[in-house]
C-alpha cells in the first residue's frame, strides 16, 4: 500500500463522492453534499494512492454519543486490495466510544456484523408515481393544514425532528430543509406539528426524506403534495419495514420496492418514534 493516504474531503471531493454514489445506483440528492458538509465538516474521508482518490467513507459525529457511517465506497478497480478496510478502520476510529449506525447494502451486511453491528430493521426504497386512488390517497390529513416548513419557528421543527432521530442535528436540518431546489412541508394542527416531509431533486426519482406523520392520512397528504414538485411525478421513499403501516401505505399508493438496506447499530437501537416514521431522512447520514 505504498503511496496510500487518508485525507479529509474537500468541496470538490464531496461532489466526487456524490458522483460515485450515483454510479453505485444509490440515487443521492443533487445538493445533499451541502447539508452533509454542515453536519460534520471533518466527517468525510478519502483514501488516495499517490494523490488519486480510490475510496471514500463518511463518519459523521452527532452530539457526544452518536455517529453514523455512510458513503463506504471503493472504486471497482481497487476493491479487494485492502484500501477500503483501512478507510473503514479510520472512520470507525473517528467514532470510537459512540453508538454507531449505518444502512448496510446487502453485499456488505455480513462484514458489518463482523465489525460488531447488528440489524435493527430494513429500510426499503419504494419508488414510482403515487396514484390518487390508492390506500390513503385523497386523505386531507384529518384536519391538519399543510404549510411551508419555513413558515414555522425553526426551534419547533428541530424539536419535532428530534423525536425521530437519536441526537440533535440542528445545523444539518436547517440546511436540509432550506437548500434551493427542494421543498419542505409540514402538517400542522392546533399549532402542533403532526408531519414533516422534504423532497429533493436527484438524477433519478426525486427522493422524499424525511417523511414523518402522526397518521397514515397525514403521510399520504404530505407525500402527494411533495410529489407535485417532482418533474415527472416519480418519487422514492426509504421506508422502515419495522413500520408495517408505512410499507402498506406506500404499496397502496402504487409505489414498488426498488432497493433495500439494513439499518444496523453497534449496540441497542436508539429509541425513536418509529410509528411516525414513514421515510428516513437519508441512508448516508441517518
């Protein structure tokens, strides 16, 4: 491994990492990298041979006790040569002492188990154009009003997000919901947030995440309103299979599974409101 070194990612590297993820078929958001960099600027690592990038990983710290691994990619010509595992160890060392989560693609899940990860649930990507006559379609949110999330106090949005994620991530959330080109909608009733959804453009189907809701009707109402901002109406949502009402809703709306990853942790799964999670925010950062 002469000439191999691990460095922090530059702005240009972040775009490169997005391109690599797209080539893997993961369909990352066009502008996700800007929110990712805000979450933890030092959390993205690149492995290089004589200056040439050959592998990457993200090891993002949240608060003092949680971390998330993502973007674990070695370029095809450099796989099986030990570069990826060196980068993996560097990422895990950065998160030492924390509960660590990841979304493991099928061909890596056994390796993650060897590193101490255990499965909590699977996130199944449901994709397609939501139909109006499916299960839950046409629901008006049972009296909840759908509004632009930017019209709400940010502290209220952050407190709501915290119910579904094991650590505070205010800087990330502000960027994630506010970047140009994406739409963030909230469902509000009697001054309380009862749902939140964000749609963002991608090279493939526009991705929705997060999609939180107190009821299937609110989730359906948000999803349909968000889908109006997809150029061709097609959306993709990563749904926890441990929430059967969510998978039933997406299937009833005519969306079909297209991708799957195991949500895994190095310890007991953190307590989050899984019953209100109809779509996770991101497979890369949780």
